[in-house]
C-alpha cells in the first residue's frame, strides 16, 4: 500500500541538493498560502505545473494524487457558493449562487493545487532516506529525526503485522459489517498489532544497543555545492519573487 | 481528516504552527532516547490506522486513533503525531508543509487532553471504569479534533461557518466508532499486555 512512485527519476530536480529543495518547498508553500489575487495564484499554478514537468513525473500519477486531495476542496465547492452571501451570480430555483463564494472556492482550489504540485515536484521526488539525511543536516532536533526514521521503518513492520492478522481473520470467515462484534474484532486486531509490534521494537532496540547505538544519528551522505544547485536556487527565487510582485501589483 | 493546503489564512496557520512546535518541543524534551522505538511504533500505528477502513452502514470510515495514541504516549503524542502527519504528506500529500502545524495541533491536543483526563481511570482495578474511560476518551478526542478543525476554519474566514458545521457533523459517527474501538482496544491491552499502558 506504500510506495514512492515519484522518487525514482533522473531529472534536474532529482539531482538537486535535497536540502535546497526542502527549503525552497517550504518558502514557496508559505508564499502561495498567503496569496489572494488571481493573477498571482494563476501564475503560481503555472509555475508549480512547470516544476512537475521539469521533474519529469508521470502526469497520470500526479493527476490521480491531485484528484484524491481535492476531495476536501470539493466540500467547499458544495457549500460555499450557496452560503457566502453578497452579490448573486446566478439563481437556481430556491438556491442562489453567490459571487463571493465562487471566488473563495476558486481561490482555495488554485492555492491548494499549486502548493501540492510544488510539494510533489520538490519533496516527493526524494526517497525517504534522503529526506531523513536532509532533515538531519538542516539541524532539526536529533530525537525528532530519529523518531522520523524509525517510524518510517516501523510502518512497514506494522503493515506486515496488519496484513498477517487480517488474513487469519478472513480465513476464519470474518466479514466486515456494522455490528459490535465487527468493531470488537477490529479493536482486538489493533491491540494485537500494538503488542506484536512493540515486542519487535524492543528486539530491534536491543540489537541496536548491542551495535553501539548511543542515541545519535550519523549520515554518510554529502551534498557538494555545484553550479546546478545555484541555478535551481536562482530559478526558484525568480519565480517566487515574480509571484509576490504580481500579488503586490494586482492586489496590493 | 486533514485540513488541506491553501484553505486557511496566515494568522491561523502561524499560530497553529507555533502551538504545534511548542507541544512537540515539550514532547521531545520529555521523551527519553530509549522510549523512541516505542513512540515510533505508535506513530507508525497512527499512520497505518488511517488506512484501515471500518464499515459503518453502507459506507466506511478510516480510523484516527488519536485517543489511544494519547493514552499510551502522553506528551510524546505531539512529536509522534507530527511525524506521522509528515509521512502522510510525503506519501499521499494529505496535508502539507504549511498545514503541518495546524493538523498536528488538531490531532495531538485532544490526544494530550485524553491522556490528562482519562489515563488515571484506565489504570484502576475496576474493569468497567477502564472500559468507560476508554470509550469516552476515544470519542472525546475525535470530537475535539472535529471542533478544533471547525474552529480553525471559522477563524480563517467567517464564510466557512457552514463548511465547519458539515465538518462537525461528519465527525459524529466517526466519534462513536472511535469510542467503541478505543474501549475494546484498551480493554484488550489491559488484559494482554498491561505494561504497554504503563502499569
């Protein structure tokens, strides 16, 4: 159920220093999150789309992700245009469609998709261990990075335990229904996952202690600075500033 | 459920992030290095729980389990939930960089309160009190998450009032299911491995 389809690739973005990518994704997301004007929002969607193209990602896979995430945005489209008040754009029998609501929902949709596309292009293009190292060298608290890395490792352990228990439940003829028995089965399954996984975690930790683990996290990866990294930074800065410029000019 | 990117305004995002960072810092400070593997297990379980769908009538909902995470971890629920949410952002792009703080806060604060209010009852000898505390704790933390989410939306924009009502309405059936699951799960852990509950 877990994979990192976007992390495989050899594009310009894949080869850029992951720390730069993280920082640019961070700054860019914040800038887009505070935009209001449509010219700047449209520009940011365009730029994020360009990033996805530069990363050479499978368009269908990206669209699939976007469709899933837009579920929450859909909730806004279903409610906002009818409740916002203000100028009436169109009357549908007893329902009024308000201008403010439509604009607000459109604004949210553009923002949301621009940020997510940039995230996919810049962050989801690293595999997990690269991200762990990048977080570590950005001086995040060591305990946090360690927790992060271990959690990632245990997700697969828990997933295996879950699938194993689920198979044995199925073999015994379990069929999910809205009954107390069914909920009890789920609850006991989750409890059993905790029990099994914590025993496993304990074994792993003792094995780590045997190998001299002292709570610190080392990494062998190095990111030499290169001309390409600088080019990447310049591009991101140029685009971010043009978006800010558009925002100030049209919505100032 | 998460709040997606691009919906909240910057004051809400900034204050949510500030509180989430504060909570995570306290959680990390209280977290001993030898307890990190156990925390990571629960963090991973919190991640996987969102992929387990439980039937409700003709439809199904996914589990949240922030109540159990809170009861088992206390303050460490903050870093555990933040890590799980960052991984969800990485794998599925649910939530993202700017909303990480807000989403952490709305899941982890109820988890922490669940720990403060209900943990003492769970450790007692009387089994029916344990089960009752489990149910209330599980239901309470999901309901509070729903309320917080609605509050963040309304703080962001007054036009979001109706959307936030819908959000609370969606959380009510989930709340009952989470209560039942938490109740049985806590009862199970107390029988099978009470050491996990910290007794």
